[in-house]
C-alpha cells in the first residue's frame, strides 16, 4: 500500500519534526510504501492573509532535513513550470495540485524530472478526463502508447482522487471514479481533502474530519493503490486544512480498519 501522510503545509521546524517522528511506524512497516507529505507553499489559499508556508528555498531545506533524519521519501506540491527541476532534487514525488491538473507546461516540467508525478484530479473534472493528463506525462517521458495502469505504473504516474464539486462549498466522492481512473493509472485516495468544504469558513476552507474514516473504508472496499492523509498532533492549531485533518493518534486505528477491508477484498 502507498501511504502518504504529513501536515498540509510546512509549519515551524519543531512542529514538522514532531509530526514526522510520529509517522515513523509507517516507514518501518514493510507492507507500506511510505511518503512524508508537506507543502512548502500553499498557492491557492482562500484569503491573501492565510499562511502559505516558508517558500521554496526554506521549504526544501526543511524537507531535506526530514529526509536525512528519518529516511523518508518525500512528496510535495509544485505550482508552476519553474519549480519541478529544483524540487525533484529533494522530493521523490512531485504533486500536481487539483486546480492545476490540466496545466500542460507544469505537467511537462514535472515529467522531465525523474520523480514520480502524482496528479490530483480537478474538482471540476470527470474521472475519465484525467486520462489526458496522464498521457501528457507519458508522452513527455517518451511513451507514445495508450494510458493504461501498467504503462502509468512503469513511467511513474499516479492519480489522486480528492472529491468533486457539489454545489457551493461542498465536495462529494463518486466511488465509481476510483475504478474508472484505475483503468489508466494507479489511484491514491485523498481522504482528508475529500471532506474539505471549500471557503465554507468565510476567509478559510472548512471541513468535516469525522467523515474521513467512512470514506476511507469505502475506498478500501472499492480498491485503490494507496491513501493520502493530512495529519497533525492537534488539527485545531494547524495553519492549513485543520478542519479536515485526521489527528495523529487516530490514524493507526483507521489504518488497521483499511487493512482489514483490503484483506477481504483481495
């Protein structure tokens, strides 16, 4: 199982290292392919006054420290075509944010690195439409054939489901989309962003973290290749996405439930 976990954004060094240390059990678990996730810049915050992170240079230094101290593989977001080359020197996975999943220059720049490219499905797109984003990466990496699960796996392209727009300020997950996208790429289920309520908090986004276990168990029953959880020791003080995060101490129990379901499905 691919497991992606960490804070939404790089906060203080002490906070980041504390969260990273708490995730060590998953790195040591040979049944999981673990990646530590945190963003050096949250470029799509609701308000101009919201915390965005330390920025590219300081953020990469912090992620490098996590990598060296704990031995973790790293996943982080890139936001424009000038960033992937530098970020790939530290990160093992370059994540394309959902709002940018069709941005050709960004996809091509990410594909020109040796990193895995994880494309988050846009909230505004049908699952089937993500095949075109996958093909952009495959073609840039020299593969001219069809986008299939095996081809995407070979050329290190993932897709991540994070919900679809449902009216104003809400998201819904169509579980059929997990199977549909898995026809042409490995699929990660982003359980915490899927319960986000965009801009529902006025100048911030809201969320309902109580729903994270339910959606996670449903995704495990459908069948996915991995899970993505934004997590924190105290989501109430997190500087980004706190309302939809899962608390660190609750993650272990949820992972055991997911594994039990996967055993039945397999």
